[in-house]
C-alpha cells in the first residue's frame, strides 16, 4: 500500500503544472463555521487535495499557484454529502449550493466544463426521480395479471415512461457531446453511453432464435465494450468510473480463463499506451489486481504481465528492487501454472526407497505439501484422508510431501493416522528444489493432477478436493445405444 501511495503522489506531482493556478470558491447555504475538504478521484480511491474553513461571509476558498490535473473532484461537506465537480484547465470557479438540496441548488460559473457538468448532474437526478414511478407500476402489473403482466395497462405505462426518459437522456447526452467533444466532460459522458448493438437476424436454419440473438449480442458487446472509454486520457483515471468499468469488463463480461484474460489485458494496455501516465497506471493496477485475486489460476496473469511488460523494459519507471521482486515472483509461479505438467521430482520414501513423480501411474493425483508440526496440517491431512478413501477405488493416488521435520515425528504421524497406503516422501537435504518448483512458502498446499499429470487446480482447501475429483474420476452417464 505504501508503494501504491507513493506512485499516486508521484503521478499527481508529474501532472500538476505551475501557471495561473486554481481558485475554487465554494459557498454553502445552511452551513456555518465549518471546514470543507477538496478531494480528487484516482482509480478506485479518493484522496485529499486541500481543506479550508469558511470565512466571515460563509465562503470557502481553495487556492494555489498550481493547475490541478483535469478530472473529477469532490467537495466534502461535513455531515451532509459529497458534491462532485469537473475541472479542466480553466480553474477559476465559483460554486454556490444549499445544504437542503446540494445538486439541485448548485449554481456554478467560471468554466463551461464545470458548469455544464453541474447541469448534467442536476438533469440526471431529475431523471432518476421520475424513473421511480416505474417500479410501482411493474408491481401493480404483476398483481393484475400474474401470468401475463406485459398485457396490462400498468406495464405498458411503465414502458412508456422508461422509453420517454431514455430518449430524454440520450438527447441530453448528445447535446453535451456536441459541445464538449474531446474534452474531459465529453470523454466522461461518452463513457456512460452503452454500446449500441445492431439488430441481428439469425439464419433461417437456426431453431433457437432467442439464444442465437443473445449470443450475438453478448459477443458484440464484449468486442466493443471498451470503445466508449478513453483509456489513454489521464483525466478519465481521475474519475470514479473508468477503472470500475474496466474491472467490470474483465471480471464480469469475460470467462475467468487465463488465456482469454491475457488477450484482453493486452487490449486494455494497448489502448492505454497512447499516454505514458495512463499506461503506467493501468499496468500497475492490473498487476496488483491479479496478484491479489482470490480466483484460482489468476497467477497466470501475473506471469503474463510480468514477463511481457515489466521484464521486457516496458515499465522504465520501475526500480531495480521492484523489478527483482517481480522477476522472482514470475520465476516462482511459471513452473506450476494450471494446465502445465507438474514439475518432476525424485524424493525419498519412508522406507528409504526413491520415488519419482513422473513414473507414477494414476487416474488422478493429489499432491499435498505438509509438515507434522503445522497446526493447519494436523487438521487438513486427516480430512484429506477421509476424502481420498472415497476416490482411491476409482484410481486416485495421494502423494504426501513432508516439507520439513524429523523422520521419527513424520513416521509417528503416518502410523497414527493410518496413512501408509499414501506415497509418503520427503527431501531432508533439499535436493529436489520443491520449494521453487511448487512455490511452497507455507503449508498445507494441495495440488490436483490429472491422468497426464497436468495441474488441474492448486492451492485449494480440503473441502473443495471432492468436487474436483468428481469431475476427474466419477464416470459420466453413457449415452443410450444408437442415440447421440
């Protein structure tokens, strides 16, 4: 977090320039003897620029010799709410608001971007208020005709309201875009406009027309979702929406498969590469995103970003110390990515005989790294044994690799828990390099391998092992003879 904070501060400093400066005057009716805070958005966070106290006339002035970077800012009114403002390079702005209705009462002058954004907020709040009439009508339609609510007058009236409001919003957005094409407000409004999907008529041979249309719309939207985002505009990363839209695209619209995500991560970074600041921001954001992901398999994204960007010199701002850490992490993750063949090792069994993983023949293999003194292992290993007994008749083998400890304690644990049928191995002299091959820095760690010893899943809890083994080992229903 300290590294991220330092990065944000350096980005802020690099984009603020000296010149005419900023002078933002805010008068809040209904508030006395208070302090306001001027803040800014950056990615998914909100940060403080300045704070100032009301003068004798009830006015608060945020003033300095620097031009603030273009983007969305916020005025925090104690005990009431946040009021958003939009700034371009014209930053001598007067704002007058009333605590009874902050958005509706706002009077803004001094900059067309700032005043037109205030008008846009006021307009959208009005549309939202009118849209509240739709939900009660839909509820009434369901009561009037539970089987076919769409045939009721209430339902039709609700649709009419919705269509009217949609047309008003579209018209207003087009007016803003016409006036502010290319500037910070125009880019922001453009980002809010959904992709227009062209009408699609499936071929006559298609029997399930609705499904075909859904598939067409999904893939068209997926292909064009990023079109309305100005990913190379530094101003847009200083809004609360752009990063949220990118994350929603990657997390919700795409299957969480590493190969697919790698392609679209490259797309995001390519579109952000038109500006050094936005490229730097999104590269750092995406690396952090997938390093911290709790979804299995996302370490492939860390390897992809690390290898193709940081370790190829495309992040020249990165310190040698940080590059070294990324290089080490890529090296630790790359051998054991899901889909790779499990790294081979030869270790010593309880009776002293050697065991080579590559020579093991099994329909599925559970590989667990553990140690007798580990409190979590003492719970996980017996639970795993209970699961293993169910699947061993179907071709499962368990390889239990003791990572550290002495022989007698190891043998005692195996005997007490009746684990002799497992393949129990250890590497007392650390010749196998298992720590690096399997990225073992804590225990227990579970890998599941398929018949070809490819890694199916890794680092899962014992409670999830059975579900994976069901897919690998449980026989599926065979089709009836003669039927496809």
